[in-house]
């Protein structure tokens, strides 16, 4: 995570707190780790090598990341270490982007105030993933966190946890299984009355998954019959 004012960021505090129950996730704030901006390059390379999913998380500053992440990229992602056709230390890993906007997301498109889409602005990171042999994940965009309602924040919490921990790509089947797993974990820490309601929700999700699997099988059979 890169944020020059991370200590006063409500967005980053919210996101960090949402991951406290995930023991296999490493929260790594560059500005906190290196207040003097002297990066331990070998330490950072080892950290990258021990994780399968790398997330660049930052507030968007002038259509890019803050200075600490740019400096980190320049010093850590050396050609020999990063390029897939050389050492290729990141080959096969996933690269995700979580970026927060201070300006409405709807303005990031042709004909609006910003003139360019988020997808276009993210091209340098897509290029990095391509050169490193990584799988690029569609960015998670946080649209003006300070103006979000409690309902919107609750939705963001789920979307963020899923983005960080669920298998990618996030198709319907993956999402159903991931949500069911998280609800089962939650059931261990709530009152008996709440657990009854939660179990009903889990059963409904699992039934929906069974129905979906059955539908997929029927469609597959129909296609086979058409081909024959």
C-alpha cells in the first residue's frame, strides 16, 4: 500500500481493518515501512516471491500512484528480476490494483471531465503484468469513500475482501463458494439466534449453487445433442 498520509486516511484504515480475520494476507505499507524512503530492495523481492497475489493499493494522484510506489517500482522491479524471459520472479503470479478516487468515477470516460477511462489509465500496470508474465486482475475502484453511505461501505468491505482473498477470476460460482465460506466462519462468532438465520442463508446459497450446476449440465447436454 502506498499513501503519503496513510495515518489520516479513513479509506485505508477501513480497508486494513476489514482484513484482520485473514491470517494469510500481508498488509505492507511502504510509507510506514520506509519513512526515510530508503527501500530494502532484497527484503521487498523476497516478500514478492513468497506471495501469489500482489496488490498495488493507493489513492490516485494525477492519474498514477503516489511517489513511494513509483520509487519502489524503480528500485525493486529491476529488469532481470521482473522480466518473464529473464529471472521471471513474478511469472505466474497475479497483479491487482485497488485505487481510491477523490473525483467521481463517472467522470472517468470520454466526453466527461477526465476524458479517459480508468481502464486506459491503468494501461502501464497492465503492461507491467504482461512483461512479467503475471495475470492482471481487473482493478477494484473505490469511488469517493468519504461520501459513501453505510450500505455502500458494507458492500465495499465484501468486494474488497473478495478481491484480496477469493480465487480469480470472480465468476458466479467462485463468488457463491467464497461467500458461503465467509459466512460459515462468521457463524462461529455470533449468537445462537443469529446463527439460525445465517445457516438458512448459507443453505440457500448452496441450493442456488446446486441449481446452477444442474443448469450448466443441462445446457452442456443440449449443446452435445445439437452437435450430434
